[in-house]
C-alpha cells in the first residue's frame, strides 16, 4: 500500500494517471483510499470511463431531459422535469452521480409516503432512466434504482379480458364500424400505435403475417416502433386473416384510416391518439348497451354495466394470456409481442399458471368432498 499524505482538511488524497485516465479520490483513511483507487482501476479495466464522474445528478438529469425532449410531447416533458425538480434534485441534485447510492434513492421514495403509489413509481422511473443513461455513457457501472421496487396499488395493473367480456366484445365487433381494428389488436397483440401506419402492403400473404416496423410516436409523427425488438412479423390466425383480407385494398392504402368511403374501410387519413380513443369509446358504448344499459335520446343513462378497468390495453394483455393458453413458449411470445425482455410475459404466464392451479385445487376439493359420492371410488386405500 502506497503512503498517502494527509491534507489540511483531514482527508488522504491521491491523484494518479492510469491507462490515460485521471483517478482523483480522497478518504479519511489510507486503507479506504487504496480501496477507492482499486475500484477506479477496475472500472477503467472494464471499459468504464472516469470522465464525467464529477458530473452532478442534476447535470445528468438536465442532459437526459434535453435528449428526451424531441421525442415526447410537452406535457410529458413538463411532468418529467417537475418530477426531477420537486423530488430528486433537492436531495441528490448536487451530489456526484457516481456517489449516489441505493440508500439515497430509498430515502427519496420513502420520504414521499404521503404521495400516491403512482407518484412514487414515477419518481423511481424518472431517476432510473437518468442513471441508465449514465451507465450507457460509461460514467457509472450500475443503476442504483434498478433494485428498488415500488408496490403499485392492487388492481392497478392491466388485466386480461374475462371470457364473458371477450364474447361481448366479439359480438360488438360484428356491427361496429371499428370492429375490424379492435379484432386486429385482439388477434395479433400489436400495440395500438403500431396499427396506425399499417397498409395492406404490410400483409404477407404467403406467411399470413403482418410486418411491424413503424408506429405513431408521442409527437404525432410516424417513426420507429417502441424498441429494437418491436421490428417483427406477427402471425395472423386463419379465421381472422380471411375476414381481414375480404376487405383488402391497394398495397399503399391504410388498413385503418380515420375517414371512410361509404360502406367500405378505405380512404381517409392516419389515426391520431384522439381518434383511437374515440373508437374505443364507441366500442365500450356498444358493449355497455349490449350488456343491458339503457339509453335516452341516444345518450347512456344509469351506471355502466362494464368493469371500470376495461381499457384498450387489456386487448394486448389478453393476447399474451392467449399465447400462454395456446402453449406458446416464452421466447416465441416475447418475439411476437416485440418485447425487449421476458419480465412482462413471465408475469402473465406465472399469473395464468397460478390461476389454473387455483382452479385445479377447487375442483379437487369438490371431488374429494364427503358430499361427492364418486370420490370414494377414485383411489385411496381400502379399510380392511
């Protein structure tokens, strides 16, 4: 261990060159100082640059905001900025990003106990993306937020449709002008924004698949889909494929335009987010009426007959569940859905398996119940 001189501030300090990088550290003890030097050398050996290590979390956060700004709407940008300025910067804004620890992150999130779980989750998400960019830029080796979990309120997660909801939805799709669009989302699991730029030329007739390589962005423009894994070909089930192609237009025509030539599904412009929201509202309205809700002068009256958490995202979640029910392996499911990792798919598969196990337990409990006359003849030892 090399001898280090103690400064007037009571700290030991070392400033050395290593493989073209400058290591500048200080500590209250020589032993701790040498450990910091060793860690810095290991980081350099692993390809992590020490340049930018003096950058504060606020500097990196502001840089991340500027990087995100062109790809998001102003309200989203403002929400991210407010989250950083209100919750993160007061505690860790002036700290070097390389020195922020998991304990610092937990302190920020736990300190917002009076906030909703959604707010706490957003705080963690925004901070995590700032750290993730620093990892990508090789300023730090790991993301201190990655292991911090924020529990969302029960019932807040997107769910699959029930069997009754599926039957109701399919009945409505038969007559609703937006039914074909909804069925496309249901049978292929593509994201709603991926359906916007679809033209008939994207349908591969030989393989009965749809090619996904564009999507509607938050800015309202058409660009690349959500991530690199979202460039894919998705299988279209035979029955729906035949129904879809019965409406086939020219290769460069949109499959789901916003305006229609009478009695056709052709013509019009690309859908917007508002247009998609209106379409889903129309579907829900018809489902509500079919469920028994009354109308007066063409307006719905009384309470809705539908579950409040029935959203458009449920269609994609249902598709993932159907992949599991059909016996599709996880790797293929990830590819079909355009995910970058298995987390979401594994959760759906796990939830479905638990549900099946619960149903099996209920059936077995009923079968072996003393009230069931058949249970005694289905095994077990005879009393002799």
